[in-house]
């Protein structure tokens, strides 16, 4: 089945969802994700070739965000609390209305309560088993929502990403460095306000940091940490056992780009209610 035209020419207006189409401008940029040689972390064959860098195209305006790319089989549109997944292979748009972190927590809290109620009403011979299931689910939810303590530290290291100066911040978890962010002053980046507004929108969604930065910052809200860095993250480096494993760079920033049809969906793609609490829609290729 041939792929449709690039996702930059979405063709069903947001007006379908009762939202006005705005003609004002936004900002476009790219994230380039590159896996670094990690042969020192695990055995590998000499014939192994590192994967090619992955490029994702972003467009942000008015707190709404679109993520696409010519080589991606899935495209994404984030608006308010709703996530639209554009499946180029199936020619379908999946509408996820319960994909935020708050929705996730509420869903499982409700499931725990139902099991607690069922245990209270169960016959004596069944009560212990039902309560065990409730307790197991409650413990699993606590593990999922418990964020590791994060410590952000500014360094004296200055770098340059795509002709923009930035300063390195280190993020440590339980005393171990896991990430580096190179932060540029907002005044030096075109469209900085729109970029930050889009990141804040992504922070509402479960796995939002994977869409925003290509890294996992857990289920709990991560936006306050990023906002406190005081600028735009132009690069993110991921470390494992003190070794650099992944580098992500923000490039090709263009402000004042017309919205046009960037927040519309492909012609002829039917809308379907998407699965609510599964990970098939995470960004990949």
C-alpha cells in the first residue's frame, strides 16, 4: 500500500472537531536522534552497523504540536488533552481522548477501587484473593507513578548546536548522571515561546517526554524541571553506565512559518477511537 503525501499537508481541518483554523504563524524544527556506539556495554559483532539517525519534523503554534517526517509511518497531532495518531500504513487516524498522565492515573485508580469494592462484597472464601489482586494493582500503580529523584546541575561547559550557543546541564538520578541538556537562552532562539508552549502541552501526555525529547522522564510531570532550566534544550545526551548511548539535537529552527494546513489530517483517512492505555503509538521510525 503506497504511503500518502508527507504529513506536512494534512487535509481534514480541525474545524471538524469544533476548533477554529488559525492562519497565524508558528515555528518548525527538527529533532535528529542518533544512537552512539555502545559496544563497550554489550557484546557485538564486528559486522554490526550502527542504526541511521532518525529525523522527526515538529511544528508548534498556539500550544498545539504536530510531529511527522517523511520516513515515519506514524504522525502525531496534540491538541488540548487529545492525541491524534496518523497511521500512514493503515490510512487511518486514531483519536486518543484518554492519553494524558491524568487520564492514565484516573483509569487505574478506578480499577483499584472497583477491586476493593469487589473484595468488600465478595463471599468470605473469595475475599482474600480479590483483595490480593487489588493490592497488587495498587502497588503496580505506585511503582509506575513514583519518579526517581532528579537533580539538575548547571556546568561551565558551553557548546554550539546548529549555530546556537548553549550551556550544559547535567541530570542525575540517585547520584548517577543519566542525561545532559544543552540549554540555549530563549532570547537567542527564533520561535522560542512557541517551542516551549508545545513542550508544555506534551508534558500533559503519558510518555510525553519521549515525544518531546526522545527520552523517558517517567509518568510524573516533568515540565517544572525543564522550565526551571530557563531556556530551550537544543541537545539531549543519554548516558548508561557513564557511557554516551544516544544524542538528540534540535536543528533547522524556523519561526514565522504559516500554519496553513499543518494542523489538519490526511484526506480520506477515517477517524477511529484509539486504544487508551497501550504503547503502540509511541514514536518509532
